């Protein structure tokens, strides 16, 4: 993800179900810095965009694993 916009960052945070403080902690950045990224007061560094993409992928992988386990335990796996 190149040149992440504040709107894309906010959308990713909301998809992860995190508030701004939780997202800042997940990215290991100060809350104020994160807040400035999301509100457009500061440019979002490329490394942040990569980290956000990885968080989104991790979230999808976790959900897929949960779905697979539920299917196995309920006897619905094919």
C-alpha cells in the first residue's frame, strides 16, 4: 500500500475494530502521532502503511482459523 491516506488509515482501523489509542498501540507509535496521521496533520510513513496491511491480513487469517475450527468442531468441514 503506497501513500496511504488518512481516510484509508481510519477505514483500516475501523475494520480492525480498534479505537485510535488501540491502533496507536498496535503500531507501537505515540497516540498523538497516530492521531495526526489519521487527521491529516502529518504524512503517514510508508512503514506504517505496511504495518497496517499486515494487521489487516493477520485479522483475516485469525478469522479464517476461527471459522475452520468452528466447522471442524461442529462436524461441518468438508
